C-alpha cells in the first residue's frame, strides 16, 4: 500500500521524524531500521514485526513490494522530503519502523536454550558501535543468546542495528538487573562462566569449551567488576607489543571464534 508523502510534517509519518533526536530518547517498544540488507534480515525474524516503511521515490523501480505483507503501509517521499522528515540526508533511501514482539526475562531465555549452548554476557557496554559489533560476531559464530546487564545500551538503537548488520535481530537477548543477577541465572542453569580480562589467570588458547559456556565481557577501561571476576574463570587473550587490551567487539570475535571453531571447521 503505497502512500505518497509531500510534507515532512505529515502526522502519518510522525514516528520517522527527527531520527537522531528520537534515537536519544527512545521510541518505547519501537525502533528504526535502515537499509536494504538490514531490512532483509529483519523481515525474516519471528520475534520482530515491521509496522511501516518509508522509501525514497528514486528506489521504487527496484523495490520489491511483494516481499512485504500487503497490510504494511509504505510511505513514499521525494529525497528532499525524506531528508526533511529524518533531519539529515538518508542516503540509503529506505527506513522501517519495527517492533520487538518477544521480550523474555533472562531466566526464561536461558530455559529455552539447548543442552549445549554458548551465551555472551555483557556488562556496562554503553557504546552502540561496540554493541552492534558484538551482536554481529554473536550471529556470525552461532552464539545462542546475549545477556545484558541493566547498564548496557540498547541493541535496537539505530546505529547498533546498522553496525550489527541485523545481528541484533538474529541473536535472542534479554536484560538482567545487573552482573550478579546474570551470573546467578547462568549458575542455576549449569553454565561455566568465563570472564575476559587482561589479567586473566588462563590463556584463551588453553581452554576447551564446556558444553554450556557463558562468555562475559565488560567495557574497555573499567572492565568487569572485581566481584564478578572472583566468581568466574578469568581468561586473557595473548597479545604482543605494548597494548594490554582490545576493543570489546574485537575481543568477542576472537573468543567466539575460538569457541565455535571445532564446529565450524569440520
């Protein structure tokens, strides 16, 4: 259902207006997704739904409307109007309003996991680029879930979605109250929790993945809380040179590949 939009102040597209400012204050249960690749991932995920699309008229000749349910409104605007709606130049020319349907608790999500599972646990990750990078790695290397503490940023922030290339939609996630709550839920479910730290007692290459493994990462700088480190197996990534730590997204990719290699390289 194509709906022409000629005025950036049209109330029908209010959810799209001032994208950057709205990103800062949130959209409740809704989020903005952008770009053809990300939307192709989004529409295949059962835990998410798409409420509407906003497309530049220049993209219409190559846009496949049959890929979307007939009931979804598709707003069409000229590029100047589209830029006026968003508040900046939308060079991809394709936006969507999505909604997360399923929001399980940490314990409910863990209860749904298979007997052999790998979980990523994040504590204090406030950078949206890092959040998106971790979700992209989790999707690429087959992590079964991502758990967030209460201080982590939103994986459905527009930039996190873009960096994850849709990985934020692919890997199930849930939010714990804090790191202690997360660790308690993992312990109850029989997970071996491995905490990444530059001062870890073991080197990553020495580890053999447990049947149920939880890989815990903190923000670069403060890292994971000492109280949490004291309750887990601490592990470091061997490095040469003068650097003593890596970006958390990079670290997650190295560790997840190590844990997945025995399955991926068969």
